[in-house]
C-alpha cells in the first residue's frame, strides 16, 4: 500500500481539483499517484486471492487447479 503521506496528497489534490482546479504539474502528479495507488492495490489483491483456499460445505478443498499451481509455485498451502 502507499505511504500515508501519498494517500493524503491524493486526497488533497482531489479536494483542490473540485474547488479551484489543478495546475498541469499537479494534474501530472495526481495521475502518477493514482497509478501507484492502483498498482499497489492490484498487487495486494493478487496476493490476497493467491493465498485463498476454497472449501465446499462438506469441507472438501475445491480450490481451482490454476490457483493450486500458483500456490504450489509460491510455497503456499503446501500440497502433497
């Protein structure tokens, strides 16, 4: 995730954009910060999903094979 200072800056730029508008430099900074935020979010979401184990109501592991392979490669949920 991004540092708190970067998140605060994103929010500050949004407020300024809504109230008085941004300079070209600020708009560029805003774009860069948003791209960093999206990249960090996607990375975190990917790690979260790749760490999941899906179990049906009977307690059987029904994790998709593709996900099991990713987990095996990363050493997550060691499998036989």
